[in-house]
């Protein structure tokens, strides 16, 4: 990976860190918010026969994490193309 100049490298990493922090915020909101803070309210609803809060705590947060991995891979690839540092 070779950047044309230091300014381009700084801009790339600034966008990459912003992307990572955004995705981690989503993961935190789902795992902590839905699995712990909002569990009592979510348990009033059912999902595939399970209480929704329980489902988020046991499986939902994991599914969201796996989806976020694919989202990061796609957005990171686009970022690489934008700054012309993609692998061929």
C-alpha cells in the first residue's frame, strides 16, 4: 500500500478510523443496549418463539457482529479504491 503523500495517508486513516468507530458504536448499541439495557422492554415481544431481549443477548448481537464484518470489508474496499491503494 503506497500513498502519494502524507496528507492522503492521513485522510485515508481518518476515514478508516471513523468507519471502525461507527461500526463499533452500532455493535455496542445492539449488544449492550438490546441485550442488557432494553432487555425487559424487548422481552415483551417474541421472535421465533423466544423473548426478543433474550434472543438479542444470546444470538442477535453475534449475528449483527458477523454482518458488520461484511459491511466493514465492503466499505473498506471502497475506501481503498477511493484512495487508489487497493490490492490487485
